[in-house]
C-alpha cells in the first residue's frame, strides 16, 4: 500500500499540534510502514518519529524565510525516489497547506491537510497575507481535516468552499493522577503565556475568592505582555507560580482546572489531559471546549470573560466536594469512550484511505 507523507515544518518543540502528532505516531506505530515524515532535523517530532522507527526525509524549513523555504521545497522535489511509493501528502500544520498542495499537484497524488488553528483569529496569530494563503490552499486540497466542529463552523462562516471533516485529537492512555489530600481547594491555571487565554481575569478572581480556603497554582512561561499580571498575582499569599513544568507534575497540584479563553480556542488539549487525569474543569463556553466538557457532568462551562460566573463556579465546586469527585470520574469515563488516541488514529487512516488514489 502506498504511504502517507506527513509534512511538518515546525522546528524545535513546537506547540500543541506537534505534541498531538507525536501521539498519532505513537498510536500508529503498528502501521509505521504506511507513514513517512517530512520535517526539519531540529524538530522534536523528528527525533520522536525516528526513535519509533518511522521513515524520515529532512525538510530544511525556516519559520519566516520565504526564499529559504522555496529552496527547501525544491530540494524535496528531488527526493521523490527516496520516498516512493507515496500515495498521498498531508500537511499537519495550517502554515504548510500550500506545500502539500504543490507536492500533490507536481507528483499527481492526492493532497490534504489539518487545520489546528483558528484560520481567522480575533487575536494576533496569522497576518492578512498568511490567512489568504491558507484559504487558497485549503480550497484546493483534495481533503481538509479540522480538529473541532467549532473550526468547521468557522471555515463555513468564512465562505470556504471546501467542506472539512472533523477529526478530533486524542491522547494515549495514562492512569488518573493521584493527588494529595488537601483541606483547601487547589485551582490550576496552565496558560500564563498570553492575554487571550484569560490570565487577565485572575487578579479579580483571586480578590473575589479571598474568603475561601483556596490555593491558586499557576503554570507556564509568561511573555512580556503577561509578566506584570503574574508578578501582581504572586503577591497574594495563596498564589503559587511554578513556571514551566511537566504536565504530570502540574496536575498533581490541581483539584479543579480553569481554562478561561477569551477567543476561539480550536480544541484545547489541556482539557483532554484534565479529563484523562480525572480532574473537573471550569472552562469558557467558546471554541472547541464545549465539545470536550459536558456541562455540569464533567465540568462547568461559563460565558467567556465573565468573572462573576467564574467566581460562582469556583464557589459551587468548593462547597460541593462530592460534585467535584463525581465530575472527575465522569470526565475520566468520557475520556475512555471518546478521547483516546486509538480513535484519532482510526479516523485519520479512514480519512486518508478515502483520498488515496491516483489523480486522473
């Protein structure tokens, strides 16, 4: 059977999309002969894939270097004999859809890609030129996958002609987190990096809940725009800032996870990770969060940018510890049913198999 060539242009450790690709490769290791990775040598995914025994072709991309990326692409064209037979080329990242389309056209094989990001974000992410390139490429692919119905709705609302297929991200299995017993309610916030993740709501929430025996545990690497907020927060006696820490270490400190995005968050992996750990969440009812959190069953959904509703949700989960326990158990049960990596692997191969045929 011809292979799928997965394009990944990200260097270094990347972000959530790169971590999800590692989960996919790990979950599909029994079918590694059906996948070949095209990626930079410096990518953490490259190292991960090669350690699992996947075939790999170097792609010397540069984040912002258009001329360098073109030269790297031309070099890839000359490697065709090394990666035959390839029956389909798939871009794993929104930024590289056009390269998948070009390879598909030049090699006369189907091409597809995954949209992990909001293609038209309210916050700064893609520039106008990049958004136009994404749309043009997406509408010319043979197949387009998106990670949530929220992104599918966004693409439709933008007038995209290509109807996307939703393939939700999944995680490998892991046992629920064993947390220490505490007489306080430990609230976790893992997104101190950027403002649109809701970190600016925390000072007021800390003040409003000062009468409760709660601890705030903050994680992440603040950028310049959020450093003043983090410094203000850590002046409170009940706020602990841990910086960047492995997720399994962070979750040990958390009884309830807060995910307070102010803008469309396509499909927050951290909510899947909380469900796997058996931790209830308080999350903004926006983007892909409602597709992960079953309101009042596995957590509580609140309107975005609503400090009052968030405060009330915190008070409820403090006052009803049995509800927290039940929600955590329900979140874990739903993870086992819907969010495991085996389902994501099966969905991607089904998607690819439907496209993998020679062009006329």
